[in-house]
């Protein structure tokens, strides 16, 4: 008996390396030598290699990012899903091992003496009862790799959930930065609106004095009131947006709504003159969504082998070593010893669904391959869009700064001409409104430029390492 068991175990070990189905090989996806919108000769170094907290030298922003990574609900949910996938992977691995169980049972039966047993005398007692217990052994021999392919697929799905968590970390850090800078931009708009409102109030007082002295008309007074009301309306709008941004940041950090501390102003944030993007091929190893898509492809590829293995015989080993006796006191006696060993094999002869199952897994693998290729191209597009947006936004911001300087000079000159009686107050009002709008647009362009850097960082897959 023992010799046969050892022989079968050794024979199983020799066949353990046999696995049907295709082995995974990373598909070749052509990638450009440089990002569209990036430098003509990119260096291997990339801004994505910088930690998210160090991307902008702002201690307050560092604290906000750290708080979000520690307490954000979406990130904690993603971590629990990783634990679920790890447990599912452990279940799949356990199927490779034999199972041992203690079995105990009591059987009692009483048959009819005038039933199926024809030659028993009438009234014969044919009641039986016995107790049985022992160690039960069962093991499916994975000769064709079905269980190992399922284990390979489960491992890939577990790694895919890890990449989803990494993607949540990257998105979270980027969202915290975008929301924080949006908050600082609203702070800047509030400051501009307040300063404009103070200047408008001073102008209104001067116009009213001139009106009382007969040097200005009632039209001048009402025109001066317009800029004051426009600025005060903008103050209310900025305060509303500030409250919403603070609530959004509180939620990202897993806190109840509350005030958010401030660090550097939007104008104090140092912007790099150039953004090193690195090589496009590095996206395959850095972006979590590409890595997750590849893990899904690995899982789908392994499922093909598991489906094909169902066409081959399933071989299992079962055994029981224990004792059987009519009374409990006799279970430990030598004659009560019980043992059996039974290898079994099941070969499907006709099962119409097996071939369909193989075609299903092959179609799923082709779909996963297309999704993998699409994810790579989308990543290249996002990186290119972010680089182009950054360059053009930076250029637009520089031109807007020149415009604001020109508008400020226009306000000064038109005010002098009005005070000298050369122009009406309408020219002053138009110049002040244009300057106010230009300053607000400049603040928004500063925000867009910073957000474009964050978008480049996110598109290149930085931040979660």
C-alpha cells in the first residue's frame, strides 16, 4: 500500500511541469521615441520620479497630501479590496495542496426480515450498527495545470487590485493638489476683488464730491457705482467657491467639513522653467492603469489554459485510515483498523460546453489585449495633451501679465485725463473694469499653468511610488 502511494506521488511530481494553454508573453506595443509636445531629445529622468509631496515646495500642501493618503475613504476601501483579492489568491493556492480531515460517523440500520433477503427465517434480527472514525485524505493531481492556471489568474487579479490602489493614490494626490491650488486661486480672486472694491469705493467718493461741486454729472456717479457693485458681487462669489473648495479638501482627507490651513500664495509657487517628461516607454512600468490592464491580460491568458485542461482526465487520490467497530470500546483494538486508498480518473467523453468555454476564454483574452493596447495609447495621449497644455498655458500667462501691466497704465492715464476734464468718467470705468477682468483672468491662468504641471505628473504615472 505505502509503496503504491509513494510511486503515485513520484509520478505526479514528474508530470507537475505539464501545463496546457499559452504561457504569457508581454505583447509588443509600438511606442514613440518622444512625447508629442515634449523635447525633441528627452532625457531618461522624469518629473514623475519626484514624490508628490515634493513637487511643490509648500509645507502646508505636504501635510494635506499626507493626511489624505492616511485617511481618505476611497483609498481605505481600495486597501480592503486588496485584502479581499489576497484572500482569494490564498484560496486558489490552497487547491494545489491535499486536504486532510478527521471523520467520525455512527451508522444504525434495521431491515425488514420479510423484505429483500428471501432466505432469512422469519423473525431474524438483521439490525446493524457501527461506529467509524479516521483521517480522510483527498488530493486532485494537477497533471495538466488546470489548478496552477487558476492560481496564476488569481495572482494576477490580486496584483491588479494592488495597481488599482496605486492608481487611487496617484489620483488622490493629484486631486488634493488641484483642489488646494483652486482654493488658493479663489483666495487670490477674493483679494483682487476686495482691492478693486476699495479703489471703486474711493473713486465713488471722489465722484460724489465732484458731483456736489458741479464738476461731475449724475451719470458719472452711477457709472462709478457699477465697478463697486461688480467687485462686491465677485467677493461673494469667491467666498462661496472658497467654502466649497475647503469642504472638498476636508472630504479628501477623510474629515468633516472645516477650514483648511493656507501655505504659499498662488504667486509664490515656484514653477519649473522646463518639465522633464522622460521616455514614453517608461509609462509601461510606471502608470498603475497600464500595469493593472496587463495583470488583467495575464489573468485572461491563464484562464485559457484552465479551460483547455478540462478536456483532459481529472485524476484524484482519496484515502481513509481509521477504525470501524460495533462498539466504541472496540475502536482502538487491532481488528478494528480500517484503511482504504482509491485513485480515480474522470475523462470527459461528451460535454458540449467545454469547447464553448475555451472559445469564451480566448475571446476574453483578445478583449483584454485590446484593452491593454488602448490603455497604453490613452496614456500617451494624456501625457501629450498635458505637455501641450502646459506650454501653451505658460505662454498665454506670460502674455496676460503684459496685458495687465498695460491695463494698469491705461487706468492711470484715463484717471488723469478725467481729473483734468479731458474725458468723461466712462473711459475711466472701462479701463478699471478691463483691469479687474484682466487680473482675474491672470489668476485663473496661473491656476491652469499649475494644474497643467499636476496633469503632466499624473499622466506620467508619478506620485504613488
